[in-house]
C-alpha cells in the first residue's frame, strides 16, 4: 500500500501490510511506519495495491492506528490537487492538514545494548558515561531530556555517540499518541443497593454518620433513583460534591465501603449549550436577497453577496445554513481569522446550539481533534472556522460560506502549502457538488471581476439593517493642522473635538492604526543611529510596556538601550507611532476615559480577545485602540465615532494591492460607527486631502473605486488579468542568494519567455531570520497558456540551478497567487 507521510517529499511511499491486517486496512486510516533508518512517522494510507516498489525494498508497517478512516478519499484528492496547484509536496499538505493531535510524537530514548555486559566489559568509560550506564542498569530506558538532567549538561550527543560506538547502548523511538480524550470522574450508587429496600437500610446505618448521610442525600437530590432507577447508570460528576461544604473524605469512605462506585466517562471539551435556541426573522430586503442567491445557485456554483457594512448579511447566512442542514447537507462557514469568531459564534450558537462545531488555531490540539472526530462521526453537521477548517473531513458538503472573502488572512504564507482558503473552498465545493457564497462589503477585485464576467452570480444589499444609517465622514488635513498648530501630538483638532463630544454623550470610540507597538523605531538625535534586527533587514519596533525593542518578523528582542551604540549619546527619541503609543497619548489627552488596546500583543492568550470584546460591549471601555482587528465584523451598539490614523502609510505601501486594501480596511472600520438608528462619524487623518480614493471611501463609492482600480490592473497586467507565481530565493550569504536568483531568472526566461519574468530584485525587507532574500515574479496570461507546463518548467529550472555545488545551500520557494 502507498502511505502519505507528513514530510516534504513529493510522492507516497510503499509499505507492506502484515497478513493479519489485509482485511482491515482502508484508505484514509493512519499507520505508524519507519521512514529511513531511525524516523518513526504517522502516515495516512493513500492507496492499497499489490505492486512492490522497483527502487527500494518495502518495509512493513509497524502498526495500524484506526479501524475506520480519519480522512476521506475526497480529501486525498484535494490534498493532491493542492500539492500540484501550489507547487509543494503532498507531505507538506498532509502535515498542515492533519491536526497535531492526530499525529504521533516520537521521542528518542536510550537503553542498554542487549549484548552489552557492563560488569564484564574491558572498555574504558568516562565518569559521565559510567553514571549514565549505571542509571540504565536500574531503568529500562531514559529519554534525552532525562539524560540531560542526570548529567547536568545540555549537550549530551557526544557522550551518547561514544556509547553507541562502543556498542554499550542503542537508540530507539518511543511513540506516543498525542490526542487524549477529556474524561470526567463520576460516582453512582452500587446497583445491589437499589433492590429489596437496601437503601432504606443504608440510611439507618448512616444515621450516626451525618457527613456520609449528607453525601448520599446530595446524590439522591440530583439523581432521583427511586422514581427513575435507570438514571443511576449515568451517575453524578464527582466534582459536584465539592459544593456546599460536603466532606471529600466521607465520599472516599463511601466508595471504599462499596456504597458508591467510581467510574470515568469521556466528555466533550466544549460543554453543551443548554439555553433555549432562538430563531431569526429576515427583513423584506433580506428575503429578496436570499431568494436571489437561491435563484443564482440554480445556474452558478459560486455567488458573490455584495452587502454594505451593517446590511445584515449574517442573518441571510443563518437562514441559508438552516435550509442546508434541514436538507441533510453539511455546511462550512469560513471566517478570515480568530478575531471575528467571538461575536458571530455567540450569535450562531444561540441558533444552532450543540450541532455547530468551532475550529480555529487558538484551540488546543485536543480540542481540534474533537472537532475533527465530531465531523467524522456526524456530531457536527455545521462548522464555523478559520482557513485551516477547509481540511476537515467533510463527506457531504452542501454549502460553503466565505465571509469577508476579500480578507488577506485567507492566504497562508508560511509554511507550504501557501494556499488561499477562499480559492480552495471553491475547489472543495466542486468535489462535493456544493454551492459557495462569497460575502463582503468590499469584494476583492478578483471576485467582483468574476461576477461582472458572469462566472459568479452577483447579489447586492444596498441598505443597512434595521434603522441603522451610514456614518458621516470628515477629513482632517494634518499638514494644515500642524502649520496652524491646531493638532496635539498625532491628534488633529477635528478628532479631539469629536472624541470629546462622544465621551460627553456617553458613547464609545474606536481608533484604528494599522501598526502595533509603541513606535516604529527609535533613533539617536545626534548621529541618526537606528537599532536594527540582528537577523532581519528591518529596524526594531519599540514596545514601551515591556521596555524592549522587538522584530515583528523573527521575534528577536533586546532591552531598550539607554545610550546610542554608535556615539554614546543619551538623546534617543521615538519616531512614528503604533497602537501602544496612541493608547498612551489618548490616556493623557482624555484622562477621564477608560482606554484599551487591541492588537496582537494584547490578544496572544486564548481568551484575551473575548475578554476585551466583552468589556467593550458592556461599556467598561470608552475608547478602543487597535490594528485591523477592530475593523472586522464587530457590531457594537454604542460606537458613534471611528478615527483612522495614518491612512497615507497604507496607501503608499509598495504593493499593487495597497489601494484596494486601504479602501477595504477603511470601509470596514468605518462600518463600526453608527448602528441601531444612530448616525456615526468617521474622522480620517491625512497629509493629502485631494487623493481620489479618500472621496471614494467617504461616498461609499465601491463601484467608482472598482472601475478606477480594474483599469489600472488591466493597463499594467496584474490580477485578475494575469496569474502570478512568486519565486523567493533564500541564502545565508547575500552574494550566493544573488547569483542563485540571477541563474534562476535567466533559466526561466529561456524556457517561458523574457516578457513573462520580472526581476530578480531585492524585496523591501531583504533579510529575514539571517537569510538574505531575492525575488522573481512570473506573470502569466489567463488564457492560451498551459499553467501545468509552466509550473513543471519552473520546477525543472530550480533543480537545474540547485545541482550546482556552490548554489546547493540556497532555498527556492514558489508561491502561486502570492498576493
């Protein structure tokens, strides 16, 4: 049989099946196999056949882990498609698709060699070798970490290598199952006490033991065994006896004396939703939009729902999900990132209760496995999740909803596969004969273009839900403000006045700045020195709350310097501003306000995002300062003002999508202002008030923006008019990186044509994690070109370049549809 392995190899490996397993093995089951001389891996059976490999001797699988498949055949087809399309290996797809909890971990351990006689050996051993051998005489085996502690040294490989050479020890892999079901300890009355009036006799016996009697009464209050004896089988959770001052030792005594039985059951990590489920009612416009979507689905597999912010798209999604579930189909509802799930999941849970699963990266390994298995066994017919949920083992999908389909968070950048969950969702739907609904207030250029071309259906929602009205906009000219000395720090007089007005009216404010940290960088006032990352070609960002400088690319950090490392001056100053600095300035300008920051630094913990949202909803926060997290799908009744900082930096970022992303982010965050009958206000701060895009944002002029942007794309041959494949070359030596890139560029030009290849060029950030980068861009026409052939030529070019001895240390990475 052929086994998919979670390592970066392009093909499956063939293994032999032990005779006794011939009738049991199935495609999609996990197996433990030996790969190479020492590696033990968890693989997934991809194909069962009787053809032995020609180039190597097939090993026998070590163990079959599943009686039933954990991966469906449709998923294996999808994984292979992803490997081919995104120019990576099948193993890389499997590695990221399968939850860590379903992959076995192997730990190297040391044991005495079976033929080694410690007491009769004539070999000489060092003191540490002797200590290790004597410890192994008393233990079956030791792990690397245990040996490290025993010998009081971190590096132990020299000692182990010496003992292996002397044939005193052998190394083996201990394989452990990662996933552990959550268990609950329960107690129940011993069954023999429920017959022939035994309980009455027990009460007589316990009359002189009030603590034990209290335990028994507590049980009977919660489990009425006299009226319903069958309830005793389920028992009562042991931890409930800790309430009300009940004696733990008395419970132990009752168990010891055979009055209670103690047992364990497997329970869900997600609890259960025991509140009354609610229903939703659509407005006339929402009903019309839903009918148009269903009509579109008759002829189109994918439909774009273009609904302005606050138009009530979620209610339409809920109604469509209900219809699909009632029809017996599974549903996947994709959200771009964890930041969006809190409020929406709460709303969905009230409608769908326990039949809904939630899948995202903040869950533990065990929680993700429970959702995976819940989809397999039919517990969850409906899952709401982030991009990784496209890998879940659905076998009967009827509908996929991709909310905020324009979001760049749907794209995975590292590691491979570098896929777009939105695009993969459309491929999955084709495999399942399902329908896809893309939703956005600011659709991506690609989706809008496909809708205009008639490939996708298009449905519009043009008015806000209920009594909500669109906000009014004001533009603050920061050059004029500074020239006239009207601004205070980074705040225009216009924004300060608007914040004061909102606070006076007991209303809330959101301040949007798409840069975290206190300040982008610090510099010496005397000589201009700027601290740089030791691993990346970027300046370090100053984080005041930790008094440190940090790199947002590799995680390197160092303490805030007190003097300039170049000239020794103590005159260091911060340049620019991030969310942390804004938070500080707001606290100084508005001391009466309760201010909170929401960015990657304040939401790293599992529930920290939920806590901030809850506090803001309940009015414990007056001003919320944040990065793009605050722009997405959140619905707060009392927000009347949104301030957008430094829009110019977003607009002038060197990327052909910068205008599109600025329009989307600004429109999305503006949508947080003014709901439920209140007209909100948005203040945009800029140094150039004449920019056309500002007027398009203010007038909610998506159509005008789309026409302008699509014409630019067409003129300069960018998507959706072309396909792009990014090629990144990495090497720890900058000269070798450049030589590799030049040779790769020349080869590709020879094979596919000069006009289709741009570069090589150094990217904006030319060094990350001690590796120097060079980039090529391959632009391909949308039609009359064999994409598969081009990818093969690129791959051949890579192999040809890396055959040269001096260039083998380079890495060449392909990124299909990189932006």
